[in-house]
C-alpha cells in the first residue's frame, strides 16, 4: 500500500505513524482544517472480514472525541 501522496482531495498523506495487525495509521494534512491529522487505514485484506470491520468502526470516534474534550 502506498502511503505517501494524496489520500483524497481533502487529505495529503505525509508519512506513516504506525502499523498493526489490522491497519496502518498515517500522518496527513487536512486541507479543509489546515492542520495535521492521523488517519487509520484498514488493511485491504480485512475489508471483507465482518469482525475486523466491526472493531475498526467501533473505535473511529474515540480520537476525535478525546481531542474535543
């Protein structure tokens, strides 16, 4: 998986922060908010695994919620 470059029109990936058994966390620049963000990407081999998808989506709000507090 390529981690450098443009993730979408909104995010530009700057590097890899870490990798684990279910995904990769990348450092990206959010063009809309003009700040750096961390984005967790699910490994492609797990996109059809319902258990992996549940675990992945269950934690998606944690970081943004803790940042807002």
